[in-house]
């Protein structure tokens, strides 16, 4: 049997402790959200016109570039080994 060209669905099991179903549901939603399943479901639930898809992808790219730049600036400001951490504030 050759290699399969698709990924297997990996099942998630969450234990319900003391009959607390709400907590288990929140946990499974958090796991699915972190792995991107909920966003993928939301995007494929309805048809997305090609122009809307291009706009969304361009927006996501711009947002990623902006977030990366802001993270770099924050790390620059928050570094610890500066001579004067707050220049001009004496």
C-alpha cells in the first residue's frame, strides 16, 4: 500500500472531570482554536469570492508584517542591558 496523500484526522479526547461538561467543552474549543480548525471551518462554511479572498489574504499578510515589526520594536525597547533605560528622564 502506497503513501496516502492526505493527513489522517487526529481525534481529540478530553476527560470530563466531576461531571463538568462546560469546562471540557471550553478546553476542546481552545485546542481547536489554537490549531486553526475553527478558523478553517469559518472560512469554508460559505463561498468566498476570489476578490474577497485576495483582499483577506493581503490583509493577513499586512497584519503579519505589522505585528512582526511591532514585536521587534517592543523587544528593542524592553531590552535589559541598556546604559540608560529611560534617556531624558532624570
